[in-house]
C-alpha cells in the first residue's frame, strides 16, 4: 500500500523524472504512428483496389507481420543500424530515432491491414457510383480513404496503443538510456527489477490512463463515423 500511495504522489505532484519519460514516450510513439501512417494507408489502399501478380502473397505477408514478435523487429533494426550494418554510418543506434524506426515497422502492417479491409468494404458500397463517374485508380483510393477516415482514425489509434505499450523492440534499439531513450515500458521493467515499485507503479498508472483514453477515443471515433454516415 505505501508504494501505491507514493506512486499517486509522484503522478499528482508532477515528478519531473517521471513526466520526462512520459514525454519521450509520447513523442516517439506519435512520430512512429505518423510515419507508419504515411506508408500503411497508401499501401492498404492500393492493395484494396489493385489487381496484380503476387497481391495475395503481399496481403498474407502484411497480415502475418501484424503478429511478428517485437523483439524480432528490434533485432532486425539493431543489425541494420549497428556499426557493421547497412545503415550503421548514420549513427542512429541507441537514439530515439532508432526507436521510432522500430515502432513504425511494428505499426505499419497494422495500419495497412486495417486500411485495406476498410477500403475493400467501401469499394463494394461505392463501386458502381465511382465506375459510373469514371473515377481513376488514384482518385478512387483518395476518395475511399476520405470516406473511411473515421475507421482509419481507429486504425491509427490502435497503432498508437501498440507502439506506446511496446518494450521488446525499443529496449534493443534504444538501450534504455536514462534521460535519453528511456520510455514508460522500459522504465517500468527496470524500476521493478530495482525494487523501486513506487516509480514503476506511477508510470504504470500514467500508461494505463493513456491506453484507456486511446480506447475511449477509438470508441468516440466509431460513434462519430456512424452518426456521420447515418
């Protein structure tokens, strides 16, 4: 019980060290989701509306990547960014940028897969109308992405939830360096192992609050979409 009380005091008191970790986590995760969206939404749209050899294989690969163990992605990024790796000359290993890359790779398949399903469903609904208007392929993708924007917001929020809760990949490529690459999840793991339970619980409270708010935002986005369509 004393640990829980101390944890609430840290949170309510605005402990600088705790909220510096929260700030870094939000910056890294939001940037990763934005980067993943720039890739995942167009890829999902193209996969939904295009027919080309190997399309089914790519869809299977994208869906499979949604379930890849984060530590595998972390290891792959580590090998690429290490000194002996292809991009080692950039010096990104053990930096926030490396964590953003790892999280973006984890989130992009989620956004791409959900976007593809959303666009395919909308294509069935609007196909006749778009064909009658002789809308081109790229315009079709753009139109259906706009029509499905509320569902796509849900996909982005789901991706953020995955990124914010990630620990395996970011600890491999970020190194969990105090004041530089330490996120909420890696800090919780470290502080728990050190026996500093009040700090770990405080971070856990903030993380759970963020996840709950994200899920509430997903629910409200769906309701807004339903009202808009209705």
